[in-house]
C-alpha cells in the first residue's frame, strides 16, 4: 500500500496542529498519508518546495510568511489563489505546482456552520492586508455581508487588496472600503484579526469602540497566540473565537483537493478542542 507524503511548510511550524489534523482525517477516511512539519528559512522557500517535491511529496500547506511566495512560485492557480495572489495549498502533479487557497472558505465555514453566525447583511471589519487577509477576502465577499472594511497599518496595502476585489464586491452588492487601522471609526458586527499582532504578542491594533455590543471578534490565530485578542474581546462584551475552527476547515478543503474525499471537519475540531483543553 502506497503512503503519500504531505507537509506544512513555514517559519515557524513547530506549533502547527496540521499534522495531527491530517492524520486524523486520513484515519477517518481510510487514506494512507504521512504528513510532516517542514520548517524552511525565510530565504529558502523555493528550494524547500523543490526539495520536498524531489522527495516524492504530493502537496503541502503553506503558512506564514510564505503565502505570497507560494502563489508566485506556481505553474497553475485556482480562481481563489489568483484573486488573493496568495496560496496556502500546493499540489504537485507531473512536475507541475498547482496553487489554491482554502483559508477563506475555512473561515466562512467556521463562522457560519460552527459558530452559527450568518455573515449575510452584516458589517465586517477585516484587520490586515497580508497573506492571511488576502486569502479570506474573496470568500467573505461571496458570503454576502452588507459592508466590509479592510484596515491595515499601511493603508496602501489595504487599498491594493480592496482594488483587486472591487469588481467582485460590486457583483455581490457588498460595500468594500479600505482604511488605516489608526483612527478607524464606525462599529462592526464581525471583527476578524488577520494581522500579525497576535503572533508577535502585540496589543490589538484598533480601538475597542469599533465593536458593536454582542459582536463576534475572531482571531485567525489559535491557542496561546490568540489569547490576548480573546481577552480583549471578552472585556468589550464581544463573542470571542480563535482560529482553530478555521484551521481545521481549511485543512479539510485541502484534504479534499489532494484526496478527493471531504473529511468530517466538525468531528475533528471537537476532538482537537477537547484534546487541547485536557
């Protein structure tokens, strides 16, 4: 029986739960895979991908800081990866590198299916304009909120991301705006942190007044890295959620791309939360 090789590639990846998630997906679906953590130095991403392919790798998930690098490296890209100009899922086939981005559908599924909060008609704040935010903006627009503000420490990056998605927003009748994080005004039903503030242990980069009473405050990070944001959100009376569900749901989408079988993401998420809480 052939066992196919996959990995998560980034810097760092020692904390990643992806091997545990994909091993459980494989167990539950009867697939034979071996999934590794593969750390690569910031200047060694392209050689790292080529080396993994040479070892017989069939695909890999991409995490910080390489999502933009991954999109630029590929032979063919899905519509989601092209729009984001960022990729979190690579597939290797006949010497070709195929790019996709499952972050956004993972986020939307976690918010709507797991948290039970509908995005349609809501006012959404997406903080950040890096690889994480770029990957989720398209699927957020498809979910049909009334308004999305993309706010970034460097406003020009937010403007560029919004400009790339403006045609889609018009088609979906979604108001889409770019802002600087500093001095951001207005209140939002859903606030999504896609900045590196949690990873670096920095303060939340917006004023608490942007949170509507009872709003959802969502950090794409999970575990200890997200705790500062979670505490901040709870102190404002918000419903706080970390990105563990997004991680599992995007992994399930990647698993489907690679194996053609959709694993039971909700079951694995429940098991993972129980295991981490033990």
